[in-house]
């Protein structure tokens, strides 16, 4: 498939340790018939980005009052959009306390078409 990535900074501003437990890329696309659809693509943690290193593995520990940086990568497999075109990308991240954050992705880093090991 085609891998796309987002470099993220996750902040735990609480006084309790936590973890990032899930990350999905929600891709909204328009089909050839003009209908709007949504597909959810899970984070592909087993990918390395040349010159950037390994992607975040989830779940990943996040200490209280701390932050971490890393890459989240998603595999856009051929045919995923059924011949349609993407109109919006949203990153949806969940933590160990059940909180979910949605961020609209304006720019995605095109990692390439092959799995880097």
C-alpha cells in the first residue's frame, strides 16, 4: 500500500501517568457516484521511516506532566477508496483514560509505497 505519516507531539498535562492506546486515520472520501464515505485506517506501528526511525508503538507510556514526539503511520491500501477521492483526513487518538482527540490533518507525509524495515 501507500504509507502516509504524521509527526505528532502528545502532551499529558494531568498529574497521573497515562498512555496513548489507539490512533486511527479517518479518511472521508467521495465516490464516483458523488456519495460521501468514511473509512478508518489503523496506525501501522511496524513501519520505519528512512532518516526518522521507528514509528510510535501503541500503547505507549506517557508520564504525568510530560510529552512525547513520534510518527504515526497509516497504510492506504490499493482500492481503499473504491476509485473515489479523499476530501478530508482526521487523526483520531485515544488515551488510557478514554479521552479521544480529533485533529484534522492538513498535510500528510508521503512515506512511499513499500514497507520499510
